[in-house]
């Protein structure tokens, strides 16, 4: 029997790589639903190739265009479209590969509808980790990490009562060896030229500030249920060690491989099985050269420190962190603010934020929207200044 899967965000970096993985896993998956934002051309090609029963795009206009072209499939749009996909009876697994806060509500609905989740959207856990993990437990649903570091920890974690630290590795991003002055004047192109991983724009900028690592720390806290003082970040520029677990007896178990998202995507989809897949190349210890490891420089990358602080404070502090950062990153991508102002804006929002504790999904979304409105106002000030 083929597993019926929905891919939310099928035209993005993770979505397209997931389809490449599925192409090589003959007879294991049936693509029942796909969703995209505004890349109508690509989703149209995907519809022709995979023949899903349901698709969803961002706008009604695009949905109608696709409906004309593919009258036999159900064409939806907007958040309601994603939610309807997630509630579709026959779907067994949902790969959440949309970017940003778009992932939250659909993921929550998919869990309540008892679908297993392959989660590539870290914002969902950053915003609502407590609720999402509790709901997954109550509904007996698996949350399988797609993020490479969390896939690594997931593979290394075998006895959680004897864990000393989770060690999350980071390439250090494009500015690892840059000076603060160079970062001050960094343009879009240098921030977007990530040395090791090929990803979407938002996450690539987050990798340049190390906010991505900070969000991953919060993600790991929720996924694996460890306190923040048990989570460490280590800079590893070669990105072969994808993360590790240190046990109380001094043993460290690490997951190693070439830096390819195909491998963690595939493991989430085929778990607990391993199968031959798209990656035929494997890591060769004898050819790898020097593997380096450093402490993160929190002076140069204060976003990482701020993320730990947000996580430890709890409540909706992480909602504020995520929303303010995301809006600031968008402003940077539109050339409105300087690179270092991404942190300055996020920090200013964070310091003035009044959190809500024990929030439900709706009040989390409300907080998120409030923070975004205020962040946009603050961005205007930074533009003028
Ligand atoms: Mn990652």
C-alpha cells in the first residue's frame, strides 16, 4: 500500500527536494495533495506529473486559473485551503514545508485529524511548541523532524534519561569569519550566499545572523523536551556532523553525512525504515579533510543569545522573537534596513514586549499579529534613521 501524503509548500526548497526524494522511492508514496504560494507555473507542472486530488495556492485568482486547467481536481486557496487539505480523511502524512507562520494552523489541524507530521517548519514549534507537542501526544501522532539538526538528534537519541547535552551544530553562516564592520555593511547578496546549505531566502538570512540556530534551539527544546541548559550550540563550518547527543558517561553519538537535505527529508518520510534513495554519494572519513569545531561568538551573533533568553522566559516571548525577526528579515530582503538592524529591531521589540502565558492557538496568532504591526512601525523608524 502506498502512503498517501500531502506536501504543503511543494514549490519551495524543501518541497521540491521532497518530490525528488519521492521520485526515487518507487511505490512508497502517493501524492494526494500539494500546496504552493504564488508559483503557479511550477505547481501546474507538479499537478501534471503527480496527479494529486487536491491542491491549494495562495489566492482565489490563481486557484481559479488552475481549476480551469485541471477541472478534475479540487482547487483551494489561502489558509482555509491548507486546513482543508490537513483535514482530508485519506491523507496519512503531511509534510509541512511552508515557510514562516503559515505553517502553524494547518499543522495544528493535521495533528487533530491524526495525520503524522514531517515537520520542516520550525516556526510552528517556536510559536506554539507546548500546544503542538501536547496535541501530538494526545492524538498519538508522530512529529518527525525534517530540519537536518533535529533529524540528527532524533537519530542519536536512544535513552533520554541519560542525556547530558544535545549538541546542535551550525556552519556559522556566511559571516563566520567576517568582522562586525563587514557585517554592518553587508548587502543582500553576501547575506544570501550560504557556504554549505542551499535553502530558501528567509532561512538563509536567519543563518547569517544565527537566528536560525536560535530558532532551532527552541525547536529542539520542544521536540525532544529538554531544558535549555541542556542544549548547546557548536560551530562546525564543514557541516558534516549534523548534530549530536552527549550522554552522562562521556559518550557522544553524532549523526554524520554529506550536507544534503534529501537525507533528513527521506528519513522523516520513511521512518523507521532506511532505504536507498537519491543520495548515492556518502561521506568519506578519509577524504573529508579537517573537521573544525568552535564556540559560537555571541558578541558577533547576539541573535543566538536572544533566542535562548526567549526560550527560557517562555510564554509568548518566542512568538515575539519569531514575528519581530521575520518582519525584520523581510524588510532586509526588500533593502529597507541594514543587516545588523535585523537584530536591533528584534531586540527592541523583545525588550518592550509584554508576554502572555498559557496562550491558546488563537491568542498566539493574535500576539503574532500585534508584534508584526509594531515591528513594521519600528522598521519605518530605522529606515528614516
Ligand atoms: Mn537546520
